[in-house]
DNA sequence: GGAATACATGTATATTGATTACATGATAGG
DNA sequence: CCTATCATGTAATCAATATACATGTATTCC
C-alpha cells in the first residue's frame, strides 16, 4: 500500500510551480531543486500537461506554469488521476478478476468504500491549501538546494549529447 | 496504490475459516479451494497465527481454525497489520525521508489524514459482517471448486498469468 | 538561417518489491 | 517408525516501477 513516486513527483511539481505563480519554470530547474531524474520529471510534467494542470511552452525561454490558479487544483483529483493506470477502468486495490469467490465476497464493497473515504479527504484539499503559509519556507528550501548541489553530471547532460 | 496479494490472501483465509467455525481446516484444502500457491498460503497462515487471528494445530489431523469468533476480528486491523512491513514503524504512503521539502510540506499531513479515513471505514467492519448472509454462497463456491479440480497443473499456475 | 534552449515521445534498461518455489525441521497420531 | 501437518529460512522468479537513452519538434535569439 504505497503511492507511486510518479504521483509524489507530480505533486512536487505542482508545489514548485505554486510557489512561483508569477514566472515560468523549467524542468532542469526543478530537477536541481529536488535532485531527481530529469527524464522522469519530464514525463510527469507531460502527463500533468495532458491532464490540464500545467501549461508548457516550448523553445528557448520556454518552460512550465500552472494552467489554473492553485485554488482550482484539487489534490484528490491529481492523485486519483496519477494513480490510475492508463488502461484501467478505475483503480482497484485488489485483483478480484481472478478470484473464485468474487461473486460472494463482501470485502470488495468494504474496500471500495474505504477507498472512497480516502479520496474524499484528499478532495477536500486544493493546492492552495497546501501552499498556504508555506510558500516562504518552500522558496527558502528551493533556493538553498538549488545552489548547494549542482546535480550529478549525468543528469545534467542534455539527452543526445556526445560524451 | 494497491493492496498486496498477501493481504488479500490473508482475508481469504479468514473468510474460509469463518464459513467453517465448527471444524479445523488444512492449508492444502484452502490451496485447492482458491487455486493459489500452497507455500505462500502457509506463510500467510503463519503470520495470521503470530498475530493471534488463527490457531494452528500441528501433526496429523492438524490444521487451522479461527482463534476468536468472527465478530471479534476487525477487518481494518487485519489489513493494517498485513500491509505494515516487518520493520517499518507505521505504513507511509510516500517516501518523505529522502525529500528535501519535507519540513515545509503539507501534503504529508493530508495524505495521513486520508489514510486514517481509509482505515476508519475498514475498522467499522468485522469478519462477521463480511460473512453475514454469504456463508451459504461461499460454501457453495468452495465445494464446487474443490471438487472440480484436484490440484494438478491448473491450481498451481500463478493467478493472473497468461501464457 | 543557424545555434541554443526547452519540451515531446518512444524505447530500453535497471531497480525494487512481491510472489512463488525449494529445502528442511518440528510436532503429533496411529 | 511412518505419515500428515504446520514452521521457517533461503533462493529464484516475476512484474511494476523508475530511470536512462535517443531522437524529434518547437521557439527564440543572434
Ligand atoms: S476482495 Fe474478495 S473477491 Fe476480491 S480478490 Fe479478495 S477475496 Fe476475492
Ligand atoms: S509528501 Fe511532501 S515531503 Fe513527502 S515526499 Fe512528497 S513532497 Fe516530499
């Protein structure tokens, strides 16, 4: 029972962008701030773009920004979207498809109910809530980490760059 | 975001035993009923024993039975126990240990709250609830599957396979 | 126009955790 | 003693996730 790192990184991106509603941010910049894989982050940002949470601008001086105000971004919706496999109908916590007692099993219903309660809580929160009163602290951390550690060379190398 | 099969199998064992409070059941018997790995089931039963949910009797004519009435077995407690890694403190849905913004991150709290809501629902149910009005149907399924295939290849195939 | 910067996208590899298999020991009945 | 059953530790398999790699496309600036 864990959330994927994909989901967590998606939230981190939103948090990062939320602390800087004024400007456009780049993926390499966030990569440095969090010290995580640039390629992975790129896919996550791409997904967030397709889901309509962020707007990306290509080309020089391009980057990423929130597509809507933080108060319009629902934490539950983001996490649900991010945890849903691209092909699955909903997200099932158990694999009841191959289970012989499925037609007589009451556990499925209970677990679904619990999952609904889980998301009900998440859906009570927006990105703005998460940022409220914390943007200063977050900006401090980003500033500190961005300068302190220039990121392992490997991840900084632009893809396709001869080595 | 999934529950482990370990957890599901644990619940299946309890459901099986719950439909037969009168007699003692064996692991091979349940293996046949569900068509799942006997060794895996054995570990799960062992864990359930250590957690105090079932009582095992060794030796010939041995087997497993519920250690308490089904009404005293809380679904939430079983699942929480089963999902908790042997060594972890609690169960964390995200790996905040290695995250730079942890000190300023509000997401942790929200997710923990949601997880609490998840278990709150589960903890409102007991094994007896799950069995209520379904023991007949379950026994029918067990009887049908147990006789229909006497354990050869079919039951030893991992569930969810496609070959 | 050309170089540089930044996102887009598809494929391959690596890592991790869960699952299953294997091997062996212990206990109890008959 | 022999067999059926649970107990327990280790190893191999497998699948999902995460990361790396390669290349393409768009935009801006000179
Ligand atoms: S929840 Fe019930 S039906 Fe679904 S896999 Fe578990 S036992 Fe089977
Ligand atoms: S929840 Fe917050 S602190 Fe925990 S890993 Fe995600 S971003 Fe970091």
